[in-house]
C-alpha cells in the first residue's frame, strides 16, 4: 500500500467560512452556499439541494484552503458585478470543466488562456448578453486572475485581495500567503497582519507612525485600513 502524500500547504484546511468571507469581502451566507450548497423548495413544493460550486478542503468540518480562497475570489469577481445566477454559474463551470478536463477549472492554468472564453461563451448563451457585456465579463475574470500569483508549476501561491469596493484597484499592498502569518492577510513586504494595523489605528496610532514602524509607505498602511474596512 502506497504511503499517502503530505498535503500541500495551499490545499490544507485553514479558514472557516466566516473568515474566508471576511478576507474576500463576501457575505458569509454566500461563501457557505458556494462551498456547502443549500436546500431549497422546488416549484412543485418538494425539497431539493443546490450542490456546492467548489469542494472545501475539509467538507465535514466546513473548512476551506488557500486554493479554495482563490476559487471563491475568482467567482466573486463576476458575481458581484454581473449577478450571474448560481445555476448559470454552475452550468457554465461544468461546461468548462468538461472542456478542459479539469476537476478545478478556476485554478487550472488553461483557464486564463481559453477557459475564460469557454465560460463567457457558455454563460453568454444562457444570459443572452450583448458583446459589451461579454467583454466586461471577460475583463472581470482577467482582473481577478491577475491578482493570483503562481509558482513555476502554475500552482497558486499568493492572493492579493481587492482592497476597494469597486474591485478596480491596482495596488497589491495586502497579500494572503499560506507560508506567512498562517495565511492571514498581511501588508506586502512587511509581514504585519492587517488586523494589527486596524487595532493600532483604532487605538490612536497615526498612519505615519505605523509606516515608520514597519518601514513601508503610508499608502500601504492606508490600503490595509481600506481592506479591513471592506472586510468588516
């Protein structure tokens, strides 16, 4: 019998549903629904089950991995702006999964090259959106994927979550790295957790003081505070 290979840090269960929601700026109910599914009443009055869109690292304990965070990050980027219904998201994901022959298409390196187009093509047919709508959908996917850093093998290793409501910010002041601070959001290049910045600010420490303490630009401290405000 072959020994079981150790699980990658990126695949290990590390985040509760509520913590993942906070990091990604998503409602906890949404993270839970996408990760665990939910029961609902059919039009005939019977009870049915909506199956999850992703597979949690620990299904029984309902815990998510860093890889799960990246999947939810990409999905939320299109869901926030386009309000694509969950059944249509599911149908389009299953279509891409089959075409790419990938169990986790959102993390597959092929997704950025041709998976986006496959998803947009399928979703657009279901949604009957215009060409402008298709371009916007594609753009949001690309924007979200650009904030996931990968290693030479294509494995996601860092996530730079959005720090502004619009999701259009280009800064990378805040990072989630499973190898640092137990995978909690930190200021890039400083290693200090963003919740520490928030606590110090609430206690009366100035942005200039904290920037000097951690040897970072004041803008990094400001982005950490924006992130914490968004996650609140």
